[in-house]
C-alpha cells in the first residue's frame, strides 16, 4: 500500500542522505533535503499506473506545477514578452499536462504494467537528470538526483516482490500470482515494450549529449 512504500522510501532516503553526509560526498543541507524528498517521490512513482491512486494525483500534480514553473522560468529568462503571454503560456502548459498527458497516460497504462519495470526506472532517472541540468545544476548534482530517483523507485519494486513472495508475512513457500510482475524488463504488449525502449534510447542519447 501507499503508506508502506512511502515509509520504506523515507527510510532508504534517510540512510542515503546520512551516508552522503558522513563520507562528505554532499554537505550542502539544502541539496541533501532535496535528495531526501526526491528519493521518497521515487518510491511511489511505479504506482503512477494506478489511475485512481494517491501516487497518480500527487505526482501528476507536482509534475503539472513543475512544468508550469519551468515554462514560466523560460519565459522570464528568454524575454521580453508581453505580460499576458508570460502569464498565459504557463497556465496553458499546466492545462495540457493535467488534462492531456494525464488522460493519455491513464488510457495506455494499467496497474503493474510497464511502470513496474527496470526500463521505467531508468527512464524516470534520466528525466530527473535532464531536469536537474535544465535548471543549471552541475553534472554531479544531476547524477545524484538521478540516483535518488532510481533508489526510491527500486525500493518500491523490491518491496512489491517481497510481498509477492510472501516473505513479509504468510507462507514464504506459496508465492502470490503477482510474483515477478514488479521487477521485469518487458511489457506483455510488444508495442509498449518497443515504445519504452525507444524512449529510453532517446533520453540516454540526450543525457550523453548534455554531459
């Protein structure tokens, strides 16, 4: 359930932040705080395919606001533009994300689908990396954001598999039918699999060009 995933994500995030600070890899308190929350967000990203769940509305709400903020940042830094244009474009972007991208995502995904997979983890980590570089963060800081996303995402997949194996309760020798559905490399749909790996390749190419 959502509370178990976010609880584990918080524990994993706390351990990661403590290790980074202890070994003096990252000492900036603000950056450590951001990495903490990014890891927690990553811990419930796989449940984005649960259309009516808290993760979907929470993450898409944050994504919608972040997209509006990014477009506003672009408008302010690449101006001058008319005031109504500066205000209107971010609003239009947020409406397109919420009512356009969100609805498309709902239509073409199902729970325990491709979002519960290793390639999805890599895709979202690359997106975190590119988002960090967009906001003028160094390559190292962007890499930390990508790793934080991947760590939180992986904690979700592992926890799902542990529950599927009944390792956290019940008979550990009688796995549930969901065993193996969390940590996978392919979708049951060939077209979704091809699209996923094509997107992964494009993002990887883009990230390597940014470096």
